[in-house]
């Protein structure tokens, strides 16, 4: 398989996720889940995701669809479409799977994935993290990771506006 096909194969349709989950669970692999818009991939995203991947064997990233991003962040977002955002994330060697979701929150996707570890940024408290109830109820862990100061899609967009 060529390199682009390998990257594209990591983008999994939500309706086909069960077969992947079954495979990973049969191999006793610890599944880590995180989610976001990841509109303009930057250093902060990469370091956050690399740290998330350190908590298990499989890293699944739930990515908001374009319509979901617009509902959450406004009509001028996303800057990049869902396929562009997905393929950039899938190109990271430590990412196992990308799954697009159209809801405003990843709750239903987390319910379906049943991850062993749920990761979010430290701007959330564990009790406020969507899906933490699901993961904790099954004996999993919910972990927060600090962001790198000065790196955000919004700050990149604002800087571009000034230039």
C-alpha cells in the first residue's frame, strides 16, 4: 500500500468503527480517545496529541464535521474542510484512527467507542468533560493535558488578520 493510502485508511467511517474496535480489543490494546475541530493543525495540537497517544496503544481522534464546527464556532469556520483536517491528523504516525462526527459533542461517539482513556485539554475539569461518565463507569481513566501557551487556531487567525 502506498503512503497516501495508508494515511487515508486511518479515516474511518463512523458506521464501520465496530470492526476496528473489535480487532483492537481482541489484541488487548488500550484505546485512547480525544476529539476536537483541529482547524489549523499547529504545534500545540501535535504535542497534545502525542502526549495523548502515550496513554495507550491506539489513539482515536473524533473530528467535528464542517457543519458541526460552524454550529460551534460560527459561519467563518472551519478554515479547512473536514477531509483536509482529517488527512493532516491521519498523517501523524501515532494516530490510529480519525472518525468524523456531526453532533455538537462527541458523547454518542464516546458511547460507541467505549475508550479506556479519555483525554481533553486542562482547560476542562474532569467532571465537565463530555463522556467522562461513560469512561469512569467502565473503570477507565479521564486525563487532562496542558496546552502550550500561545498556540491556538484562533490566535493564528487573529495574527493573520493583523498582517
